[in-house]
C-alpha cells in the first residue's frame, strides 16, 4: 500500500479475505488483498476521486451486499463483500447523492436526492433485490426542503443516519460577510456548519415527511480553510 493509503477496517484473520482501502490523496476507494492471502481481486467500480464523488452507495439490509450506482457508466452494481464478487444490476441509477442508508422503520433506503427539482430534499427508495434486480426500484421524494442549493452561501451538505429513524444533516455555508467565489484555491474564508436533526415517516397520504426537527449553527474559527478537494462536509456517526 502507498503512504497515502488508509485501511477502512482491520484486516480479517483469514488470509484469503480482503479489506477496503481509501487513498487520502485521490479520495479513491479500492479493495486490498490480505498480505498473506493468495487471491487476486479485480478493481472496484469506482477507483478515482471523480468516480467516487459521482457514485452512490448503500448497504443492503442483508449486511453483506453493497449497491453502487456509477454515474460515469450509468449503471448500478452490487458487491458481495463476503466473496468480493461484482454483479451488474442493470442500466439504471439510484436517486441519491452520496451515501444512502437503510431505515428499518420505513423499510427503505434513504438519502439526499440528486435529481433536479429534488436537491435539498431527502428521498426514499425500495430496497433492491440482490439477484438480478434488473430495473430501478420505486422511490419517493420527501415533501420538506431541508436546505437550498440556490443559496449563494451554500457549499455542500452531508446526510448521516444515527439509527432509530434519526438523521442528521450537516450543511456547510459561507459566513454572511464572506462573498462567494468560484476560485476555491484562493478561499481562506471561515464557514458556518448548520446541523439539522430529524426523523422521517410516511403520513396518511403516503408522503414522506420530516418529524422531530431541530437545528443549530456552529461557526468555524477564522483560521479554518476550505477544503480544496471537496466543499461538502466530511462526517460520520459511530
């Protein structure tokens, strides 16, 4: 592995297993064989910063299958993480932007919508079958807007799932006294993180609505620099 490679989990005891590795320089994701193993694994669907940024991924509720929609290839694939085999599920794409999550209360995947007219909203999607899904599952756009991408201060947003039908949306914005700029390399302006915590449910008409909504804003210190690689907040929930 290169000096910029970061294992995403501890290598399994069995030598024939493998583990995912993130390249912190390119933001590419790959699968690394166990040092003592004999198997040779093929390259994953997304192996570059651009492809990873444009990909959608979510874990199937079976706990072993990862679904990936790759927008450059305009296809959705599934990866069986136990035997590390890829399957093309068809020429269709998930409606999400970035990572989506399985919500057992809704019995659906949930994520931020990537389609025009749906940006700033969450959406839910029926869980695809692992074997030969063939076509895109039914999906539904939420009714409540959580942020506006048209706001000139908006830089990006990330959705986290905290379990028990509880979500956290982290939006990154420029401070009000900062002026927007397209030249991110020259930006040394501070940011505001707007954090919204909420739940989701289907109302009596079957519409996806937010519940238990609460929000707070946090100003970053003046010395904080905008990330040149990605203006979208990087966050995780443990």
